[in-house]
C-alpha cells in the first residue's frame, strides 16, 4: 500500500525495497489514440470498427490491442453459435474473404433433463432468442485468428498493433493527499 511521507512524497513498495516517486526508473512508453484491452471477438471488432470509421473520415488513428495470450484466439472459447448479423455489418464480404464460418445450424433441440431421461421442448414454444435458424456453429478461436488477419475490414491498408500484455505497465497511478 503506498504511503505518503511527512514531506508529501508518495512512497511505493516494490518487491522488498521502497522508493519515492521521484526515484522511480524511467520506462519506455508508446502513445496511441485508442488502447483496447482484450483480443477476443469484441476487442477485435471494436478495433476494426474504429479503423473503418477513421478511414471513412480519411483520418489516421493508432490502435493498440492488448491480449493476454501469446496469439489472438489463444484464450477464446472453442465453440459457439454465431448470429452472423454483426459480422455482416463489420465485414460484409466475410464469406468471400474465407471466414471460418461454414457450419450452419440445421436443427434446434432443447431438452429438459430429468432423473429418468429428457423431455424435448416443442420448437414453437421457444422464444425467438433460442431459435438458431440462419446461425452458424463456429470455433471462436479460429474466428478471432481470422479476424486478426483481415486488413481491419478496411479497403485502405491500416494497422492495429497487437501486444501480448505480459509485463506491460498500462499506466501510472496518481495519488494525492487527503483534502488536497
């Protein structure tokens, strides 16, 4: 826990030694317009969309994507049912680009499990959110790796920097004295 000394300096305990704020070593830093933590489907989609919007406005925006895995998709769940509406909006020509979205859902089956077996729920009783017609069974890991290879969904060459975030310091913490 940082303490504030009598002279007003913040002391940080690092490992087994203490140093004051003005004694901390200088660290290398890089500046970005946008930093996204998490290289899963949502993080990649956000990075791609930001680059698309910047390209539409003919602006350059630097985007950094921090991912805990050594590669994109390394920590993504293996399987899911994907509603392709979001992918259609993000990258309309995803089929032509070879997205790993190839297995259409052919049947919905919802069962109530009991001690003696299972009871099938008739499909007409299912709410729309549980009907998967038009959706696909995908590997999220493969989809994330594919998204990472796309030119960010843009026509122009743009670049999203990717860093596995082991050992990165994301920012500084500023502390002030109470009532200051």
